[in-house]
C-alpha cells in the first residue's frame, strides 16, 4: 500500500480520539456523536503533528479539531450558502459561468476541515453511485461545447488513486472544446505524501493544467509540503493558492502577509482570499465583512501586485463570486450589506457581529488546571 493510502486508513475519525491525541479533554459521547453526524471527522497524523502543543489557540488545531460550537446555529446561516445546488444542471456539475464548470469527482477529503462550506452536502457521507453520476456529467460536458475549462473538485480529487485520475483526465482530453483543466485540492496541505512522483507524472501529462492548493496558514508550509510543491513546480505545473479568511486562524494582516510571501517564494501565486460562507456549523470561524475589508486594505500595502489575492465572496443564490470591494459591496446599516453580482443583480447580505463563542482552546487541559 502506498504511504498516503495507509496514512488515510489510519487517520483519526472519532472526535474524542482526535482530542485525546492532542492532549485535550474529550467531549460527552452524545456531543461527539452529534458532531460526527453533522460532519464527518478525519485528521491524518501528519496534520496533527503540525499542532504546537504549547499554543492553546493553535491555528492548525482550530482547523482540524471538532468542537461543540459547530453544533450552534445562527439566524443568518444559509443551508446552500453559495447556491451550488441551484446551479447544478446535472449531478456532479456546478455551472455558474458559460465557459467553465466545476466537476465533483470525489466525495471524500484527506481531512475534514471544520470550516468547510460543503459540510451540508457532506463530504464524508457516502454518495451512492458516484460512477453513474459521473457518466451523466461526462455526457453533459460532451454536448456543452462552450465549456472550455473543467475544474476537478469534490471533496478532494486527489483522494482518487492515480489510475482513476489518469482515466478521468483522458476522458476529458477527448473533448476538443475543453482547453484547460484545474485541480482544486487540499491534499498538499493535509497529507503532502499524496504528492508522489507518479501523481506528479499524471498531472504533468494532463497539461495544460493548473493546481490550486488551499493553504490557510504559514505553519502549514512544513518542509514536507514545501518539498512536494517544489516537485509539482519543477514538473512545470502552474500553482495557485486559495485561502479562506478564518477567525482565530489567519485573521491578522501579519499572518496573511507572511502566508502570501512564503507562497510566492515557493512559486505559488496567491489567487483567492475567500470570505467565509454562512454555512451552518461554520459560525465559530466567521470574520465580519467590515473587519475583512479592513484586513484586505492593510494587506494591499504589504504585497506586490502579483502576490495579492483577490478578496471574494461566493454570494448566495448561485450568483457567483464577487470581489469584495466597492461598488460590488455597499454598507446599508450596521451588519447589513448590499452585494451586486457580476450580472448586476443585488442581494441583501446580513453579516452579524462576530459571535462571542467559547473557543476550542478554553477546553485544553492546560487551561483547565
Ligand atoms: C469559483 C467557481 C469557478 C471558478 O471561478 P474562477 O473565477 O475562474 O476561479 C467556476 N465555477 C464555479 C461554480 C465556481 O464557484
Ligand atoms: S478539503 Fe476542501 S472540501 Fe474537503 S473538508 Fe476541507 S475545505 Fe471542505
């Protein structure tokens, strides 16, 4: 068995085992069960090893450790926060643009990030007949000849093995109108051993292809992650990165600037800084739009033009991503905004003050003593 497959099969999937492994106190069993039912838990040992045991508010821990606050709901939660279900012409495809689509090729991830906006559509929950769904999706891609770029997403496409990926790519390459492929993945962050020489070869042969990674914090750029990014880059694969703005993880200009600089020196271009979507369960991570905008203004001073990510929000109703800058975003009242979609439609967006939640670190054993 390849290293990464073994690591995945050994990853912790019970909330209390993950908490114990990091020296934290466990949750009552009913809470632990409710958590796994709301969103599966999976954390590879590698990602746990990045946690600094001396930091009670560790940004790595916050991203992977299940916390009881995920069960809280807020009035402004949105079940289909980004409108993907509304914009799915056939199962497995999300289309918000004429010439590019998302193809959902996997329903699992190398780790389940606690802030994930896809949690209600449930990576980690079994999806029946993924193969069937994909064949419908391929028929759609074959007849929609205006589609020029296919974005492989999920879940995480790199949970597929190399052979399945190779087959998928070769099916896509048979469609002459598809000019570009993109792979959105968090595997280089949460399980860098997934980037094997044979995977690099599959991706190299699939060019023109972009890989979009998902680093949220500079400490995720471990020596191993750096090595594997370098393998991809040396194979000539262009690398972009998207980051989600997360409270307690990277909501400071120092952290964001340092992340972008580190990425730039590795040949990875910061692409998007996503405002956190209002998916139920992500309440603990939300940064207010007002604070997000102030952070982004400060970030502009700290980065070269080619290293500044775009600060965006995938707006509700399936209307697509917008740049969170005037004139697309306009304050109406404290905590209430008007957003304008690329096609000129407006939506009112409630963005309440950041909830004052007890955070994970208050449960660390050290603090309880
Ligand atoms: C984000 C997204 C894309 C890609 O948009 P880019 O701006 O090209 O990165 C494509 N389709 C959907 C449905 C998306 O949400
Ligand atoms: S890897 Fe992406 S899709 Fe999977 S849980 Fe993390 S954020 Fe969600």
